C-alpha cells in the first residue's frame, strides 16, 4: 500500500483529485450562496411590492374591512397600529411569527378608536405627513400558517401615516422556492461531485500512466544495463518532444560518455601495462645478468631504466588523479616568473632554451602542475628541434599565453589532435628511450583544461611545431 501511494502516478492522481475537489466545493458553495441570496432578494421584492400595494390603500383611507387583502398563501398580510394592535389581516391566516404581532384576528377595540391615539412626536423613525408612505422598509424572516399550510416567509414592513396614527403594513413572500432550489442544487452537487471526482481521478491515472510509460521503459533498460554491465546498450527514446524524450536523450548521452570513459580507462590500463613491462623486463634482465656475472652488470643502464620507470609511474599517477576529477589548488602565481624558473633549473638539455617575455602575468592554479606542463612542452621540443627551442610569455586580451616553438619537422595537420592522446608516438621507428611513453602532451592538455585553459599546436614561423598554452589572466 505504501509503495502504491508512493508512486508518482498515485501522487499525481491524488493531487489532481484533491485540487479539483477543493475547487468544486468552493465553486459549489459560492453558487449556493449566490442562488440563496438572489432568491431571498426576489422574495423580499415580492413582499415589498405587496406591502406597498396595501399601504397605498391604507393611505387612501380605505376602510380596514374593505382593504381586499390577499388571501392566498403566497402573500399573508397584517396591518397594525402604532401600539402593535392588529387592524386587518388576510382571511386565511391562522398563525404567524416574525412580524412582532402574532395576532391573526383584528383587535375590535383598536377598530373603535379613530386615530389610535398615535403621537408622531414620540416616533424616532421617519417623519411622515398624513397619507404618506415611508420610503424605508423593515425586513425579517418568520413563519406563517395559511389555510392549514405552514411555511417560512420573508416579511417586509412599510409604515404609512393615516389619521394622526402611524400604521405598519406587514406582507410576506414564501421562501419555499428558495429552499427548494437550494435543496435541489445541494442534491445535484452531492451526487455529481463524487462522480466527477471519480472521472477526474480515472482520467488523471490514465494520462499519468501513459505519460510515465516511457519512463518505466527507461528504468527497465537501465536496470538491464546495470545487471549486464553492457554499456553499449541504450534506453528507448520516445518520438515525442517532451521532457521524457529529453530525459532519454540525456541518459543515452550519459551512457555514451560513460562507455567512452570506460573504454578509455581500459585502454589506459592496457597501454600502461605494456609501457611498464618494457623497463621492468629490461631492469630485471640487467639485474639477473649482474647477479650471475657481476663484471657484466650495466649499472648506468639499470639506473636509466629505473629513472624511466619512476617517471612513467609519476605520469600515470598524475593522470589517474586528473581522471578522478582533481582540481588545481593554489593561489595567484606569476606565469612569466614560473616559466623562467622552470627553464633555469633544467640540466642536460640537448639544445639551449631561449625565454622571452615579461613578468607580471598572473594566473590562478597549481604551481606544480603548471610547471609540469612547461617542462613537458620543453621536453617535447628538445626531442624534435634541430638547433634551438624558444619559449615566449605574453598577454593576449584576457588570456596569458605561453608558446614553445622549435625548428624541427613540425606536426602534420591531420595529426595535431592525435598527438594529445595517451601513449601516442607519431614516429613508430624511434626508440622508447628517445621518444618517451607518449604521456607528456596528454598530461599537459589535461592540466590546461583543469585550469580553464587550452593547449593547441600549430606551425611555427621557423617551420617546426608551435605549442600554445592559454590560461585565463587574473585582474591586476
């Protein structure tokens, strides 16, 4: 049960049904109140009209027995004097409440007293002239029994001045129409509301299920991919252009990137194993020969293989950290000073390295990683230069640029991106000792990317290769 109501489909259905229910209840309440108010106002208007009609006869000094009051149950009428005594009443009125005068038979004493002894000066209401009808109407609710039938009424009271006495004419209008209409509307709503909510819930359940069906397909396929570990599979992409289709496309793009990453890691492990096998095998051979024939031990070769193995291990460790998402740490550093310091510390270079550029170009990042980039670029230039290597540091708009140029054979245009791949050597004929493991340029580009910069190669003015490292400059 918890699993059922915890699904998106169930939650959407419940939410939509509740919203519609609240809206329908609010709208139904407003309709009922408006209907009741309108019908009560209509009854009040009918009572007002009857009261004024009788009041006009009273104002014309028509005798009470000749008033010809309505005798149907729709318009019960009372005429009372200022002392509350009943002067005239509808013939069939048997009982009444809500008018302040419960009597249903005229008071004989009041009929024998002309004028009723009223005093206008004691009346705090509207002052009227003889024969004048008040503009004000007093209203109230009550009940009346007419010809044996009891019902609720809306009463209106109109005052009229007659023979120095203020008379009040009470007339009623039945509220049966209002009560019947409101009751009918309530019944319809009580029956229709649950049915409508059932329809809303059913439609929402069906529409939500149809909309989420591709999501379930994506989930099943992802579960199958996880179980089989086959990253070559892809989730189904709906032909629609909605959020689910975008989710499927994004999921497939993620799977593609994950597959490429896994393949890259597998290739990396295979290439690393291959690269490590050669120096380890060479070192082992030399040690075994030295163990059997100490006089034949090539100490210099063993040291060289050990150094090469150490450098390769360091490169592999750095690449592993970069692949793990390691971000450069450090503060502001002077790129020109860093380049000069790195070049000045180099020993045993085959060719001299010339450095041009000023200090003061500050960037943010890891000093050790950026020094590694400069060192790798200079090492690459040393292996391929014919007579010289030139390093320049300059500013180019918002970027600081380090360029390393040589006068060697250069890099063919089709190979200018491939050389940044790991374990790639364009010259297959050269020895590993001279050419390295093919990781230097790959490390340099990865470090540049981690620092928000770029590393590209193009042709140098002297015809060799020109590597350009671009990094974002810090504001002065």
